[in-house]
């Protein structure tokens, strides 16, 4: 593989319509994705739940949403390689925007679950289509910056979700998310389709055939490794941040901890982390080395999280922010996945991989609950919660590091080719 010689990047390309719309689309995507975690308690209380049901039902609804993202990732991924990146980019926005608006009217857990599932399907298409489109449109010397820009802007959506949730009722939060998505559709006319996709569409080649990822041993190995390197990201978000109130109490934090504020500080850190990881991958001319650095940082600061003891809520949130920085390799992880495969499978991979990682939160949650309620059930106090969290986190991190070691370096790789 040829590695690019250092050259001055074409920074102006980062402000193309494709990058801006993909970034704003992911901004609204993340707003909705984390909104439930932020307003979980007040929204569930308003429909009559209390006590342990807030945690149990919260996990159930989160799992339902992730299941929708898992199925949506497959559907949108295939559609993007068959019909184009733009069809996914805007179709997904319409679906999750309408689901958001409807979510503001729920009166029962059943209704909540159905709409979280539909929203999950819609949310599944945005990131993969955006990263694929930008990777194929931008000059190769700046595509790492472009994908970092998408996720950095996107992660700021979590900050808006926290701000809105602190100033409005939970129903209004859903309405605002839906309105933002529909407003974004007005920008769609300035975005061009990928020239690589248009070139591919003019020739006789099989596109979006997801089964081909499983019928070739080498291709399957790459695909699975791309998924596994992302596991720690949703362990941190889905376990440590979503259930920060329970962990804060178990760790002896000297004051009340809220999930919304933990998520706010975590995503604030991740904005800087995504910018840093994308920039470092360009400066160091390596995706793998930078991703390994961030995985090691996740291990270090997750250890700090569990060892903090009787700290103040402010210190707890500071650790959440540092964890967000160390976990800011989401853009890099999706970029690596997109760069591993040819044009006729690239959107399928770039869309399904992050959504399989999100969907992996279901077994991660189930393992976490099983350890807490069965293996460590007889431990005194809240130690079961802590032990379960440590073991699940350690497993995801070890699996991610081992998987990364088996992937090819993709910095500077030419992307205009087909998988045969």
C-alpha cells in the first residue's frame, strides 16, 4: 500500500455541502440517540413508573431502540449501495424525525417501545451514509479530517439534548428533535451524490450484497474485527453514562448524580476526542496506532472511574468528561471500517458496523444484568453493580484491542475499487 507523501491539505473541501449536511444530520441523530438516556427518569415517571422499574424499563427501552438500529443498519446499508448514499442520508432523517415527534405523545411503555424501535431504524442510516459519502467525495489527503468533522459536530448534538432537557419538558424535547430533523431536509438540494457510486452504478457489478461479507473468510474476518473494535464505546455510553446515578451511589459519590449531566460532560469530552483522533491519524499517518492509543486511554480512565470512591459530583462529571475524550475514536473507527472495503459494499459496511456495535449493547446489557443479579447477587451493598461493570468493561476492551491487531492499516488507501 502506498503511503502519501506529506502535502498541504485542501482544507476548503471540508466545507462542501456534503460535509456540512452530513455533520448536521449526525448532530440531530446524536441528539435523538442520547435524548432517551437523559430524560429516561422524568419520562418514565410521567407514565406511572417508579422505583426499580425506572432502571429495568429503561434498559428494556434502550435495548428495543438498539434492536431497531441493528435491523435499520442492515436495511439502510444495503439501500445505500444499491440506490445511493443520498437516499439513505435523507430517508433516515425523515423516519427518525417523525418518530421523535410521535414519541412526545406516548402514554404507555408499549407505545414508547414501538416508537423507540422505529426511531432506532431511522437513526441507523445517518452516520454510515455520511461517512461513506464524505470519504468518497473528499480528496484522500483530508478525508480523515472530514469524517472527524462529522462526528465532532454530531457529538455536540448530545450537548444540545442536555441543554434542551434542562429547560423544557420531556415531550417538548422530542418535538424539538423532530423539528430539527425536518428542518435539515431543506438543505438536501445542495448535496451531490458520490462520483464513485455513480461510476459503479453505470457498470454491471453486484452492489450491497451483505451475504458476501459472510461467504468469504478474509472479508468476514475484516468485517467482524471492524465491529469488535467499537464495543468499548457503547459500553461506556450505555452502561457507565446511562446508569451514572446508580454508579454514583454505589461508588459513594457525596451528592446526587444525574444521567443527563454525566452524558453532557461525556459528550463534551468526546467532541474534543473525535477532533483529536482524526487529526492525529492524519499527522501520525496511521489509523491503527491512534486507535490503539485511545483504547489504552479508555482502559486507564475507566479504572479511574471505578476507583474514585467518595468524590464530589463535580469530580465524577470531570472523570466522565475525560472518559469522553479517551473514547473519542468513534469517527476513526467508522472511517477504518469504510476504508477496508470496496465501493460496492462500502455503505453496507459503514452503516451496519456502527449499528451492530450499538446493537451489541443488548448482549452487553444482558451480561451486565446477569452478573449483577446472579453471579454477584450475594455481595454486600452495591458491590454487585461495580463488579459487573468492571468485568463487562474489561471484556469489551480486551476484545477491541485483539481485533484491532488483525486489521490492515488504511491511511492513504485508494477507495475507487470494487469487491469481487
